[in-house]
C-alpha cells in the first residue's frame, strides 16, 4: 500500500499541487486523469523520488519520503522495487531493443550476460507482443514501438510498483488495449501498486480500479469510476460540455460535445 499524506509540489515559486491525500492499494490500477498542466506527470516523478516536494510525505511499506532533496543512498533504496516509464520515449543511444530491455534487469550492459537474463528479456518482449523487434535499433522504431519496448523494459524490472506516464499515447487502439490488458494482468497477478496517467477518459473508466481526478492543483475526487464519474464533475474539470453514457456492463462512457451539437443547440 502506498500512502500519500498532505503532499504539496512546486515548480520554482509556483505551487503545482497542494494538500494531496490518497491511499493506493496493491493489486489495483490507480488511474490519474485531469487537464494538461495539473501536475499529473510531476506527481509520478515525485513518487519516483525524481522531483522534490515541498510538504507532506509518501509512505510505502517501511520506506518513507519526506520533503526536500534526498541522499543518493536513500533514493536508491526507495527506487529499488519501482519501475517508472516516463511520458517522453525519446532515446538517442544506438542499442538494440533487446539490449534496452536487458538494461531493465541490470545496472549497465556488460560483455558477458547470463543466458537466463537474455531469456527473461525475450519473454518480456514476447509478452509485449514485439519479440520480432528484438534486434532492431531502438532509434529506428516508431513512437508506438518505442513505447512497447520501454514497457517490456518495465516488465523486466520485476518491480513491486509501476509508474506509467501516458504509456499508450502513441499506440493504435489494438495495441492500447493489449498493453493495458497486460498492465492489469501483471498488477493482479503480482500484487503491484500501479499508478498510470491516461488522457483517454473512456480507457481510464474501463481500466481503473481507483480513478483519481485532478484539477486546479487539487484532488477533486477518487474512487471507482462508476461511483464518482458524473457529467458535472468532468464538465467542471475539463471546462467542456459532455454527456455520460454507460456501456452494457454499467461502466461510464464519456462523450464530449462540440459547441454545435444538437443537444447544446436546444438549450
């Protein structure tokens, strides 16, 4: 379980988020949504101890993060079982996809790698559905292929917490579903604390066990999508007209409305 208590974050003199409280259980997908610029990525970086926060604390098992910068030994201990996949997938080093994935299980590439490590890396590529790219140069891949390769590296870390920042932004629909299905399977099977930022509200509602809605530097609501997603809340959060529908399983579906939508023209 990951416990966030009265967390506040800033960029320079500007406060990004303040007074954030949340309890994130293991074995669940905790999906963060909210408008651009609300600090979603900064929150993930903070949970990875890559961004110093100004107030509050983060507790995970016996480990605790407090405000300010941390000594390298503290950072190493905090990050020991965390896999973090940032939003930016740009890679400017010429390595094969297989080598990139192998790095997920090593501190650095060496001349001699145990065959079991290579087998594990290939298994991760197979799970991600891109085993055929193993020997391609990572710099030659499309943005979507790089995202899949970096997710295979996340799997290679065998972590207890996954922090994924918009991991499906460059993927087509089929690969979005494939990756998120795999994230959910890994989260359930291994009892991971999984925190994921998504922009697609319908994917967020479908995959979130716990949905966290951020806006204006605050956590506006959290809980199961079916319990908290309302037209008024999302309309205020995103400053846009929309309708909330429901699929046959009862999950909310978000339909944004253009200014000239017939429903709005009647009002």
